[in-house]
C-alpha cells in the first residue's frame, strides 16, 4: 500500500462516525445504505459523504441491486494496514526489549537481608 493510500485510510478512520460504520459493516457483513444509516442521528447526505470517504480510502465497496445500494468492508485494505502495523510493532518491540535490557544491566542488585 502506497503512503498516500495509507494516509487516506488513517484519515478516513480518524472520524468516529466512519469508524462506527466500519465496525457495523465488519460485524454485519453487507448492509444497505439505509441499514448503515439507521443507528446514526445524522442526515442521509452526511452518511453518503462518510461512505464516499471510506470508499475513496479503499475501505469499503458498493454495489447496486435495482434501486438499493449495498456496502461492505474490503478486507484486503485492512490486511495491508495490518502489515504496516506489524512492521512498526516489530520495531518498537525490539527497541523496548533493548531498553529493558539496558535498564536491567544498569540497575544495582539489591542485597538480601
């Protein structure tokens, strides 16, 4: 995933409503736009804008069936984000392990009483 795409993903997920939409879709699978909007106290155009941001970031995909619009999460987008997170987790785990070893080596041993 290119850096600009990763930026788009994190920017899209920075909004609590969009995170809630993604969580709802993850738990429920594919939903109609109306079903996505149901628990939110915001206008239909606002839901549409949130869905557009999520789609442009590659997090969801839409399909139409007659007059109904459906959306679902694109799992591949999250696998790419997980790869990015795993690389950073590996780096920071190793760095913190080195720091812990250094602190342990420099801490004087206590004598038994």
